[in-house]
């Protein structure tokens, strides 16, 4: 039984549904306990039947909610049925203002607050409050309408039991609601983190994506461009790899090259590696000189040359690229910088591939 309840609870994947079932169960249990207590007190059978009716209303609402998935509407219907019909009956059957029924009435009004926002919620609260105030006034003007007369001891006992039940109800509803809210908030936080990750990362290689590296160049690197060098790298003959060996192997090659490039990155120094598009990669290098920067890119190029693949042992992978200082004269913005490093990349392709070209060599 516990396993069934646990599986059912896990299926309630929204805050609205978890609140609905938490409050519904608590109210149903309290209604049944109230029915038992009215029998124990010997007030009258009408009071016991009304309390059982409250539980039956909850069960009926639960059934409709499961079939229609209109949880908020069903919840408001339940609150209105209790506040406007079932509790008024119990108010007159159980002793009116001398009993603990006013506490139940206040609790029913408080439960409306857990419904989703909307005009219906406000209307339900105003109508329920109006009806309950009218009942108190009616019992005041026509005391004979109150069917049960409680003596002093019975009144105190009924009030104590009602205080316990309503206190437990509000505590349980509040605790379960807060827990459901926290779970929903954690889930939303995880989703936001995931979306933030996907907005910055390439889904295949896990490297930063084109949008991120462009933003990084614009807002971080360009302000300290004397400290950085930019390399654009392009895998050689990648289309042939896809055509001859299949796209699955092509993806594997991209991931392997991406991992090598990521190992070269020194993020503590402000370096950044990214997949710029298809088989192109970007390497933002922090170095004290162009010789040092070139050594880093050249080490990466040689590492790519050593890559092997078990399902394609004959495959040889190489990269070509360009390297340019971010503070090179005559370049006034990031777009111009990208254009120049792309020219160096194309020159490396045109001059035999598997090499890195820089401004000096050109």
C-alpha cells in the first residue's frame, strides 16, 4: 500500500496537484475524526452524518479531479461545499457558537487561500465569508435554530477537540504546502540551471557554444586584449569523414577533438574554448607572448594528429587554424578580429592543411 501511495505521489509533478492532494487527504481525515467524535459525544446523528458528508464530498471531488485533471476548479468546489453547505449544517447541529464549529469555519476560509490565483478564488472567499457571518447572526437572532445545546463541560470538551483538529489541519496543510513549494522551487532551480547550461554549451561536445564565446570576446577579452590571443581551428576533410565513415563516427571525432581542446584550456587564466560551428573551434588563449600562444595551439594540433579510433583504425584526423593577437593594430572591434583570424585559417587550409598560420607567417 505504501508503495502504491509513493508511486502515485511521484506522478503528481506540479505544485498545484501536490497541494490539492495534501489538503484533500488532511481534510478527509479530519472530517472522519469529527464524525467519530460527534458520535462519542452523543450530540445527534445529524451532526455525525454531516461530518461523514464532508468526507464524502472530499472523496467525490478527488474522483472528479482524477478523471478531469481540473485540480484548481475541484479544489475551489470542495472549499465552497464545505464553507457554504456542510459546515453551516454542522454549525446548527453541533451547538452553534457554544461549540468548536467556529474554528472549523475559520479553517475552511483559510483553506481557500491555497487555491490558485484568480477571480474565482476571491469570489469563493467573499461568498463563504458572507454565508458564515450570516449564520452567526442568524443563530444570534433565532437561537432555537441551533439543534444541540451543550452544557459547560461539553462545550469546553468540544472546543478543545476542535482546536486540536483544526490546529493539526492547519499545521499539516502548511507543512505539506511548504514542502511541496520547496520541491517545486528546487525543480525549477534545476531546470533554470539546465537551461542556462544549454544556452552556453554545445550539446554534442560540451564546449562553450558560438554565442557564448562571442559574448566572452566582446565583454571580457576585448577589455584586456593585450593579454589574449585568438585561434580559430578547423578540422581537415571533415565532410569526407562523415560521408565515408558515417555521422556517428563524425560525432565521435568532434567529441574527441573537443575533449583535447578542453584539456588545453586554462580557465583560471581566463582562457576559453568553444565549438564555433560544425567542425570549427575557437581557442581564446592567455599568454605573455605570441610564441607562447603559438606553442599552445601547436601542441593541440599535434595531439589531434595522434588521435586513434578503434572502429576506424585507418582514420587520420588533423586540424588547421589561424592565430592572431587580440591587440593587433588596425583592428577596432571583435567582428574585425574574427574576420582576420578566419583569413589565417583559410590560408592554412590553402597552404596544405594540418598547420597553424599566424600574422608573421602571412
